[in-house]
C-alpha cells in the first residue's frame, strides 16, 4: 500500500458510523495493526478529527 492509498483508507475509516469516535478508534487500531508503517498517519488523523490521542482514547475507554 502506498501513502496515498493509506490516506484514502483512513479517510473512509474516519467516516465510520457517521464519524463515531468509538467506531473510528476501533477501526484505526485494526488498521495500525495491519499496516504499522502508516500508524503515525492514522494517529495524526484521529488527533486532528477528535482532538484526542488514539492510544489515550483507547486506554480511557478500557478503564471505564
């Protein structure tokens, strides 16, 4: 996968379930596991869209 492809996939994932941050976070985690070379790109996109760090968001959610 090339960077342009990864950006397109991330854009699609950001729209999951109407942009639900919980859904998007789960999908981006899966994306990062499958394509670790684009992890920083996915984390940046989540931060820009939701104003929160992806890792911290997942950790907070798991502690609820």
